[in-house]
C-alpha cells in the first residue's frame, strides 16, 4: 500500500472546505452548465428546423410503415402504429422545450443587442448635438474675423481713395522741378 495521503471524501453538507461560499458548488456531485445546455438546445432547434431533418423523418416514417405492413419481418407495430406514435410524442415532448429554450436565448441576445444599439444611438445623438453647438459657436466667432477677401477689398478701396485724393501738383511747380538749379 502506498503512503500517499488520499483526499478526504466530501459528503453533502460537509463544510470543511471554506474556499467557496455555501450554495455555489454542485449538489451531490452533479454538474450543470446552463450555457452549454443552451448551446446544445440551439443546435438541436436549428437541426429540427431544416429540410434535411424533415426529409429524413419522412423517409423513416415511410420505411417504418412499409416494414410493418408488408410483413417481411414480424409486425412489431401493427396498423394503428402505436409505437411510432409514442416515438413521435416523446420526440415532441423533448423538442418543444428545447426550441423554446433556444428562442428564449435568442430573445435575450436580441434584447442585449437592442440595448447596446440604444446606448450607441444615445451617445451618437449627444455627440452630434455637441458638434452642432461647437459648429454654431465657430460660425459666430468667424463672423467677426477679418478674412483675406475682406482685407483685399479694403486695400483696393484704400488704393482708390488714395488715387482719388492724391494732391495735384501745379504745373508751374512741376516745370520748375525739372530745371537745373543755379548754384551761384
């Protein structure tokens, strides 16, 4: 026999392990992963809604009825086909809740997606309103700013005024300005 210490077996209600709060662990060794079960139910619901499944089920029913009516093999399910009916009832009893579970999970995903879209739309609207206010403020500020075009217009206007009001020099003064001066 080995001298290794074997871990103590835990029994239901045993509180010797205090690493997890009460009620969080599996009861009596059972393990249930709701998300994995939900994914499995979605896969089953997707498969049950395909044409491949319906064709396969139709072929199965035709084969079942043919074997039980032709009589090559012993009739294990005679005419009212009660065993076939029981199989379909059992299948429906499991398929309906799986389909409903898959629909509920899809509804939850849709609700979460709609909520995210609503939050994004609200942020986008707030950003748009902020940018509109900023743009209006910039436009108001630019209304008082002199542009290059304004400066060019003013310069042209000033040049015109200067040309129009240029003092006219009398002709005599102009004529005298060209004569050489005597330095005697």
